[in-house]
C-alpha cells in the first residue's frame, strides 16, 4: 500500500526534480550504540537504499548524495579506508538492484584521488547502470564545493589561454557548464540530517536558490517516509527566486 505521505505528494503534483542530501550523523548513531564509527557508515548504506527507492516512488528525477567530501580525506586513515571499502561494497552489492530499478549512477568529484580498487568499483557501477531512465543518482565522492569552483575557473582560464573563449563570454552559463553537474538543473531541495545547520562546502554554486530541509534524524535512521516528509515540506514553500511573487 502506498504511504499516506506519498499520496499527498502525488495529489500536490509539484515534485522537486532534483533533491540533494547531506547524509550526516553516522558517527553519532554508532556512538549512541557503543559501536565503532564504521558501523554507522555501514548502516548508512541502508538509508541510501531507502532514499533511492523513495525517490523513484515519488518521481524525483535526480538524487545527489554527498558520500565523501574533500575534507573527509583528513579523517583517521582507518576511517577513510572503511569508507572506501564501503563504496566498493556498495558498487558490488547494489549494482543488480540499481539496474533493475532503472537508476543511472554518476560519480562526481576528484575521482583521480581514489585508490585504484575504488576507482575500478566506481567505473563498474557507472558503466553497469548506464542508460537507466527512472532516476539519475549522483554520488558525490571526494567532492568539495570550493574545489569545484577553483577547477571551473582553471578550466575557463585554459580555454581563454587557448583562444577558444573570450573573457567577456564568461557568464553564469559558461561557469555552470564547467562544474561536475554540467547540464543538470540545480537542486530544488537540499536535505541535511542530524540537525546541523550548515552547507559544509557542498554544491556552493548550485544551492543558490535551493530550499533547505534540516531534520534531526541521524542518517542511518533516515527512511523513505522522512524523504516524503521533506518533499511535503518543500511543497508547502513558496519559491520566489528573489522576485516578489513565485514565477
Ligand atoms: C557523515 O556522518 C557521513 C559520511 C562522512 C559518509 C557518508 C557515507 C554513507 C552514508 C555510507 C555509504 C554510502 C554510499 C553511497 C556507499 P559523520 O561520520 O560525519 O557523522 P557524525 O557527524 O555523527 O560523526
């Protein structure tokens, strides 16, 4: 039976096309249970599954998950290794189900910083899900918003140096076109779990007009009903994009 929240989302009809999520609180979830931090991340994988299924059910087109930030490289070596192992495990375990659901996976970020084994796992899941039409899933891995903007500036500068771009032609579209998310609409809704009111260097350019939904739920406890609740919250907002009335 479809959930009551899902019914309400469908009646409203205004489903966000692109939802981004800062998946926070794995460490606290583990600590509350006297478990090592990596157990929190492992449990977080279930929440990833729930969120993907919920997104497909709700008719969301693009789901972007912040899986590993450039700052996360500074965590203890053991935890970084655990997160890389988890990414490999995820790619191996979830591939058939993601395919069945029609999810097309993209991995965005400084992929070159990943170790060879993790890079191979990433390639496997990206190649193995290509052509999925139900949902585009962006896994942001070794991603940082400022780094992405620096990279964009460098790419544009190289084109100017090569004579293929005039400085006066650098506009918002040109910059957006050099980001990892080139060609995608900006997120309509950003969800952050674990009750922190921060952007944490996530999609700094793309979140300019995004609606924010912050929930105290720790990421491993997040399920599709929490996603639906966030969408309903979004549907109650009036988006004005700096104008007086909604466009
Ligand atoms: C933040 O919690 C979460 C992360 C740094 C990693 C996110 C990874 C997952 C949800 C698991 C796997 C997902 C995929 C797609 C393989 P935290 O450790 O900062 O929590 P804390 O703030 O409570 O310490």
